C-alpha cells in the first residue's frame, strides 16, 4: 500500500506505467511504418483486429496505465508546487531544462492529442475521414490515413504533437531509470543520451508519415 501513498511509491508507478506506454509507442511506430510497403498498412491493421477480445484487453490495460500515469502526474506536480512555491528557488531541480520543467504541460498536451487521435483514426468521427475497402475487401486504412494527412492543417497538428512527444520523452525516458534507481554517476550521461536519441527516433519516424504524404512521396 505504501506504493500508492508515498511519494517514491507513486513515482515508481508513474515510471512503470510511463515505460509501458513507451513500449506501445515503439510497437505502434513499427506497425505504422508498414504504410511505406504497398498494401502493408491494410494487412497490418487486419491482423491487429483479428482477435477482438485481445484487442479490448490490450486497450483496457493501456487505459489503466494512462489513467494512473496522468492522475499521479497531476497529483505529484500539485504537491511539489505546494512544497516549493514559485519565487522560492532554493530547491530547484539539478540540471533542469525546458523538457524537464514542462513535463506536466507536455503531458497534458499529449493527453489532448491522444483523445483527438482516437476520435480521428479509431472512432473515425472527424469530418476528414474517408472510409472504404481496398481491392482485397479489407478496411482501407491506407487511403484513410493518406486522405487525412493531405490536409496541411491535420499534418501540422500531428507533427506539432510529435514535437511535444519528443519533449516529454526526452526527459521521461531518462527519468524512468533514475526513479527505478538504475542509474549511477557514470551511467547517467549515457542514459540521458540514449533517451534523447530514442525520443528523436520517434519524432522523425512518426513525422515522416504526414511529411511523406504532404510531399507526395506517399499517395493514393
Ligand atoms: C503519424 C503518426 C501516427 C499515425 C499515422 C497513427 C496511426 C494510427 C491508426 C491508423 C490508428 C487506428 C488503428 C486501427 O484501429 O486500425 C491508431 C490508433 C492509435 N494510436 Fe496512433 N498513429 C500515430 C501516432 C501515434 C502516437 C504518437 C501515439 C501515442 C502517443 C498514438 C497512439 C494511438 C492509440 C492509443 C491508438 C488507439 C489504439 C486502439 O485502437 O486501441 N498514435 N493510430
């Protein structure tokens, strides 16, 4: 129970739920890159939805991770602010930077993005959505994604969200290792670099999809 009440316990739960969501971000990026293989994205989506109970179990798990991560994130930030009011700059974080100072804001923006993204490509209720089937009778995810990102403003929203994701994970990944106590004075600089590189890979990898569509590299 200490895990749910103590500051350290709640930080550990945030770290674990955070890293599990990072694993999802890795898998989702790998899946999405199938858009660059002809017919790849539709085949991938079809396989993904082949076992609905598994899909729903996975969604429930992800939702639980998200709720725990967000609620504890808000709670710990409020407690931290109450303990260190602004203007009393003694207990500032060591080596703070834009990314580490704005975790609550980048986190809340990501929550907003995830809400929009699910309404967009999962629930498919935004006005830009084009729904149909391909020549093999599969749901045409490829045409849906390409049609949406052909709107400059939608591509811009996604690339901006990927910059926010980059800022959140640049600090978040290294923070996971520190919270778990898996870093030392020697390993920390390496962990910080690896975290930043992984965050850049997500930024470039995800952004490459809207950018490829806007520039005509990918088209219907
Ligand atoms: C260019 C970037 C992205 C593209 C093209 C993309 C594409 C998609 C598509 C097509 C779906 C619907 C899958 C289906 O129902 O068949 C989906 C679902 C989803 N995506 Fe993304 N995605 C992108 C970025 C992201 C990022 C950065 C995150 C997380 C921070 C994310 C989180 C999710 C979630 C949580 C779902 C719902 C999964 C479900 O249906 O249960 N996506 N995405």
